C-alpha cells in the first residue's frame, strides 16, 4: 500500500474521531461539518473530500460502531444455517422492541433521526440502510438459502433481501409506535410480544411451523437452555 493511501486512511480516521466527539457533545443537529473540520484541524473542503455530507459522516460512524460491536461480530460469524437465521431474527426483534429502554437514549435519538430523514430528503436513511444491507444482508440471505436447502423453509419470492427488509421495516415501525412517552399502540407484555413478533417474521420468510417452534422454544427458554446460542451450529 502506498504512503499516500496510508495518509488518506489516517486522515479519515482522524476526521471520524473528531466527528464522534462533536456528535457526542452537540448531537446531530448541533454539529456542523465546519465544527468537525475545526476539531480535526483541517479545512472544510478537505473534509468533503472524505465525506460528502454530515449525514454521510454520521452514517459512517454508526457503521464503525456496529462493526466494532462484539455481539454483532459473533452473530455475523455464525455459519449459514436455520438456527443462525432464527438467532438473527430474534436479535433484530429484541433490538427494536427495547430501543426506548436504553438509559442513554442514543439509539432512540438515532431512530428519530432515521424517521425524520425519511420524511425529508432521505439521504441519511439511504446511507444507513445501505450500511445495514452490506453488514447483515449476506448472513440473512445465506442462512435463508440454507434453511430452504435442508427443507426447513419454503422459498418465498425471488429476492431474500426483500424478505429481510420486510422484517426490518416491521420491527422499525413497531419501535416508532413506542417512541412517544405514551405509546401509540399497546402490544402487551414484552416477552410474549417478542416471541409473537419472531413467529410472525419467521412465518413470513417461509420457515416451517415445526422448525419455528423448535428454535424459538430454545431461544426463549430460561436458564441453561438459553446457552444453546453459544454452541457450535450444525443445522
């Protein structure tokens, strides 16, 4: 790798580090590309050579945080299988249903920003969805293909990523309904809701009823049975 490329990569990391500090201190609305450039000791024009907009900068920070998350890394390292597919769906559901439970409210603020973007020019939302597709999409598609191959699922439609987005948008809208201090909808008890939502999604992407019951019984079992997620997946 050339020294020029190494310098560019280093500069990019310095910009991201400065941006993280600015966003943490001032939030998304209170941060400008000029303030990030100042914090990184560069010109705003040089910043734009690396990141074309504030939304692109923030989306890249979120992507870096996701890639550095050990729990997500473990999930993405699982072999393509029916069980991996169920674990992925379970984690997707749990993540969105508990957005408002997090004490630092960072994820809630990001969700609000995502929704606002979709009501505006959509730039930030497009960037985030593109990052999600690249990060999680291959694991979802490969595991669904494997489930179909071993007879655990029937093929629904031609594009597995359409099924992924239908699942994602379902739980995203559920989280949105729960954002106000008084929720827009009352879904009932959280444990029952999580399982019911998982069943709804897994049926929709084509898994067989017996397979759904088998894996969700394991996923929602208390105590030692729950540790099955950490064993070697063989299905």
